[in-house]
């Protein structure tokens, strides 16, 4: 309950029999200043709640009440305790509900403050629900595209934290329609990261890997964050189903100079060079995965286990022209029937070339078709040549930057002598 002094002041100013001058907005402002002057008071939140109830009532006109309510919202924002913000803010929202059309601007500010408090306590769902109540398509106040997009992306991010990708995608799609009108690099990066996380959660790992990698090469982001998104890009590429598209993605990531700085580089290198991945290596990699990346698929195996089996099967096709189904099962750590199922599915989907002789129990790999014929040594050679060329270009750029006059003189001399 509010203090006796504040209750008496509010009762006096709201008394219809008191002079009109006593019931002016200035009188309410004096009471609010009196409340805010004692933030350490144990009745501070109750005094603020009583003040809000008084000004939202029928004692004041809308025009006079709006700035007073805005000042009250500012007082709520200044509270240090998230619990206190939630207590007063929730009460104020309920009190505003019948007259929200008249106080949309103040209602929006109050909801932003309340969402911050919920977010500080990691109550993602409650924070998102509060923000959903903001009227972003209202005709009562002017709302720019930046606020709309920022609010929708924030709601999307909160639902992602709550593992609700379906609702998150709904708000991401809303933001997508107006994103081109917003010139805010931070907002656009947040959008891209949210999009990548949704693709990751939906197990569209190849798309997610490409999205994460695009973010990791954005120079406007801190280097630590760029490495983190590169790590996520590699993780998604490893979890993707084996095939030509995945191979191209792995090649792009392997050629990234920064790849050696992340802990996932070991398994990335093995998969890019078509080496077999052991159970121990897979378990070590699994320790750093998110819960949704460890979820079981329809056949009862995890996403990682399936990806490793498919990769090892593709690697076996590089090592052998043919192999017995029983021997393949031993190689993959599966029984013969399961190994045949994996091989059959990959053959049907065009991710593996060859044929199965079920009578003899042998799988024949077609290693002479298209890109399947590219040897491991040639691929390693290509990577080394490209790396050398990039290093030479980097050194040349550094020389041009540090010694521009010397470089120009050298080029001129070479050109005159006919050596350039």
C-alpha cells in the first residue's frame, strides 16, 4: 500500500470538490517529483502504482494525462530492480488496457521497459508476449519502419531463445518485407543471424552454413564474433547430408584462412579430404553441439551420427572400387542391413554413384563419373596452389601500402627493361 502522505495528496488532488487549480497537471507533477525524490523508500513501487492509477482514472483529461503518464513510465525505467519494474509495469498495463487507444505512445514505451525487465531475468517468452502487444500498425501515432523492423526482429530473437522457431519465423518474415527500407547495419546483421539460427533449428544445415559464413566475413563485426559464426558455419556443414553440395560448402570453409583458428577444424579437414571419421572423433565433436542438433531423426539415429555414416560411406567409395556389404557394415559401425539401407538411399538420391549386387552382397562404386574422379591428392594440390597465390597477393598488397614509391619505381624499371 502507498504511504499515507502520498495517498492523502492523491485523494486531495482528485477530490471533485477541490478547486480546479489544485487538480491541474502541475499538482500531479509535484506529487510525482515527491515520489521520485525517495527511491530508497520501501513503499516506492506502491506510491508509483497509486500515482499511475490516479492519472489514468477519470480525474484528468487525456491531453493532461499523457505527459504525466510518460513521466511515470520514465520513473519505471529508472528502477534498478527488474522485479520492481515488472511489478509496477504489469499493474500499469492492466490499468491502461481499457483506455489504451488514448495512450498508445505511453503504452508502447511501457511495454519496451517491461520487455527489458523480463529479458534481464531471461524470461524470453514473457518478454516476447509483452512486445507483441505494441500496436505497430496504429493510425493514432506515427511509427517509422526502423521501429517496426527492430521490434519484429527482437520478438523473433526472443522466440528463438525460447526454442519456438515457428513463431520466430513469422516475425522474421514480417521484418523481411520492410528491411530494405532500413539503413541500420546492426539491425541487418541481427536479421541475418536470426535467419541463420532458424535455418539451423529447422535442420536446413547447408543453408544455415552459408548464412553463418556470410556473417563471419562481415568486417563490421567484432573478430571474436566473426570466428564464432565461422565455427557455427563449420558445425552446420558437418551436420549436413553428404553429397556434392556439401562438398562444395566444405571446400569453401576449408579454404577460409581463419578455419584453423576454430576447434572444429580437425573434423572439417577430415571431411573435406574424404578421410574416415572415427567414433571417438564424432563423440568429441558432439560435445559442443546444441540440443536441437543432437535430436534423433526418423530412423532413431542422431543428426550427427547420420551425417558421419553418410560421410564415411562416401569416403569408402573413394577408397574402394567395390566392397562387401558385411565389410561395409563393419567399416561404418553398423549391421549389414543398415549399411545397405544407407547406401541404397544415397544411390537413389544421386549423392553416391554405383550399384548394389544383392545376390553377391557387394556394392560397386562408380569412381569414374564426373567430379567423383577427382583424386584426393589433386584436391590437396589445388588448395595449396590457391593458398600460395593468395599469400603472394597479400604480400604484394602490403608492399604497395608500406612502400608505394619503391613499388612504383620497381614496376617502372621492369616495364622499361621489358621484364614486366
